[in-house]
C-alpha cells in the first residue's frame, strides 16, 4: 500500500475502493432515511396519527443497535465485499415492502426491519482500513463516513421532488421504491468492482466468532459491562412502545421483551466466555495483547458525537420553527446546515487525527462540542436567527469532526477485530440517539442540549484514559507466522 498523498480525483487503486465504498454507504443512508422527508405524504395517504409517525421514527433506529454488532462480526469473518453486497440487496426488498405497505402495522414492521441497513457503515470501515495505511486511514475513513452520511441530506433534498414527479397519492411509494431499486442495482455493481484487500495482502479474521476477543481478565469484565447499555437502550425503546409510551405494544408483550433481553444478554455472556475462556487458563503473550479500554473510550465518544447528531437532526427543524416562529420549510432549510457540515467536518476530523495525533484531536473535538451544545442551550427567541444558525453549525463541526476522529482510531486497535470494534462503537451511537431522544420527550429543548453537553464533559474525561496509538500491532498469518502492522 502506498503512503503517497491521497488522490481524490483518481479512480484507480485504493482511491477507487474509497469512492465505490462511500457510494455504497451513501445509498444505504438514502434507504435508511428515505421515509423522513415523505412523512407528511405517508401520514395523509394512510391516515396516520402523530403518535404513529413518532413510533415509525423510533422503530427506524431500533434494529440498528444489534444489527451493527452482528454485521461487525460477519464482516470480520466473511469480508466487506460480500457483506455490503448482501446488505444492499436484502435492504432493497425490505424497501419495496415499505413502499407497498397499506396499514400502519405493515409500515411499522418494514421500518423496524429497515434499521438493518444502518449497519452498512460498519462494513465500509473494515474495507477502508484494509486499503489505507495508518498515516492516511483517518482521512480516508472521514471521507467515507462524511460523504456517505450525506445520503440522509440527499434523500431530504430529492425525494419530495421525485414523489411530486410521479404524482398522486402514491408518489411517495414510487420515490421510496426507486431508492430500493438503486440499492439492488448497486449491490451487483459493488460485488463485481471491489476486492477485500489489495493484491498480495492477507485478510485477517478472528480466531473464533460469537464475541469479541479480549486479552486480559480485566478486559473481559469491562467488555461485559460495556454490553449492558445496548440492551438497556433496547429496553428503553420497548418502554416507549408500551402503554406508558405510544401504546403500540401491550404490557404483556413489553414484559416478554424485557425478559427476552435479559436472557439474550446472558446468552451473549456465555458466548463471550466461550471465545475468551483460554485467558483464564494462561495469559496472552504481550505481543498479541490490545487494551479493551481503547474500545470502551471510542464507544463513549461515538455516543456523544453520532448519538447527539442523530437526536439533534431529528428535532432541530421543529426547534427552530417553535423558537423563532418561522415556517416548516424555512426551519428545515436552516436546520439542514447541521447535516451539511458532514461533507467537510468528518474528513477534517480524520485528517487532523492523522496529522496531529488521535488523542489530541479527539480531546479538542469533544471539548468543542461540549461548549457548542451548552451555547445551543442558551438560544432563546431574542437571539438573531443568523447567530443561532452559526452557533448550530459551529457545534455541528465539532460533533462531526469528532466522529471522524473516533473512526481514525478504530482501525488501529486490532486489525482482525476492526468490524466488531466499529460495530460496537456504531451501536453506541444509536444508544446515544435513543437515550437523548428519550430525554427530549421528558424535558425542554434547552435542558436537552445541556444534558448532551454534560455527557460530552464526562466523555472528555474518559478520552484522557485512551492511549495514543503507536508502534505496531501483531497479526498471525494463516501459516502461523506473525506480521507486524504499523499503527502510526
């Protein structure tokens, strides 16, 4: 792999893989958020209530939490080429199902299943890490994440117009089905256009599947603890769908879900033990160890960054509309600045990590977003709208640069586990979204922003315990020999 400058205008070598992969992520995000700009049409077409619309928004992020964990394991085992192709292909049919839904129940089931496509992000993280050296991986992952993430904004800007072009009450159906058709076609293009690694490179796989490998007893305990918030977030979602929330599920069904989540957690603990039981018999040689605290810190950092982004993007138009008494269209345009920053800020976060150090960049980004959300909590109707938008965009820069900084570190922890580490961090982003949106349903928007700022301060302290990636990591080749991979 070349360590020369990243040539973005090229379409050969690793740049070709980068472009093909961010486009796969872009399409997966278009499919994941294709309903958002069409909710008014869907609501009128099927006669849905406001509570039912809110339920669909909740369901859209629910399955993504376990999906990112599972897909992370599968990509480490089978490779990103086949996994991205399968994810896009399968999602296209779920998309068609959503487009043809005639009842709220059908819409809800389809939207819940489409949370699966949100796991696409994890696949590309592993693919890009295979094709770029440590000195470039932050920028490359930042471009992949930032440009791909823009799919949600692209959906918002284009799908209402496409629905109008098709016309009639079913315009939204054709617009959504079109995104499914694009995903299906691209799944074949991607499969026939990429390879998992550069020629002559080895694709390192975990020794066992069913859980992440850890290398010390202390890390084993920390890994079990870090799994609990993901189950807690799913329990929180179940509570929101219960009679105490939007009443989509009966109390008995929700109780059954709670019991199922507890059983599932202990089932996972059993599998994690099966993968790691050897560490209780003999210590792992120093050369093969990695520190799980690195993963734990990255999880928390992504909760504060991407988790807050998902939550804020969904509430910002309404916040602007109510605070400044402007139309929904005007509020939507002003709020879109938050998502637009993705195009540049996430790659900048990755680039600065490559240039100035991973820990330092992450510290500055988390600190910046803590201040940014605190300032957003101070916004009142007396503010000039221009100042409010500038404050929002400044905060957004640090949020998304922080996301880029997180995934500039993920591939440098342990190569063969990159998919699982990316999956866990990605899942924590969704955990954050669920937690913050739940807070928003209970308090004012100002308090909501202050809660995110306080979370960021706690995360900032945690980041100080992260070690700067340096030296080399060891991976074992199929013939048993050890290969050293640079991480700085």
